[in-house]
C-alpha cells in the first residue's frame, strides 16, 4: 500500500505541477482504472527516496504511467509499477480527451521504441 501511495503522489504531483491539473475544480479528472506494483526490496523510514516517471502509452483519453521507486543515488528500483488513468468529465464521468496542457507535458516523457 505504501508503494501505491508513492506512485499516486509521483503521478499527481507531476500532473498538478507540470500539467496544471486542477484536482479540485477542473472539468477533467484522471481516474485510475488499472494499477500494478512489483515489490523488489523493502524501504524503511526515514530513508530518502527518488522516483522515476515515464509514460508507457498515451492514448486519446488514457495514459499509462510507469513508475520506479529508488533509494537515493541507487540505480536498482525497490518497487516498480504502473497506473492507467482515463480522463473523464468531472460531472458526467464520461471519457474525454487528455487535456491539451497535460498531453503537452506527457509527450516528452513518453517511452519511444
């Protein structure tokens, strides 16, 4: 549960800070429709951590965020996983396109193969 909390914090801080997502009153919100976490090593308080974030897939109304949690200055992830968000209209819960400002900050961190 703690790692999911880290994942959620990383994604939401990025969307709010870089993409301007208004989680209180904005017309579109992201709803988590799928999550996954692979636990590899424990982390203990008060260890400081780093987090990595990238976009695995950017669709019309959905995005797959891929997250890694690391001890500071280490390359091996303690936990790795993903969240899939579908953007929906706050009032109707109907899917809507990823807002333009958010899409603009997601495209540069999208995984390209």
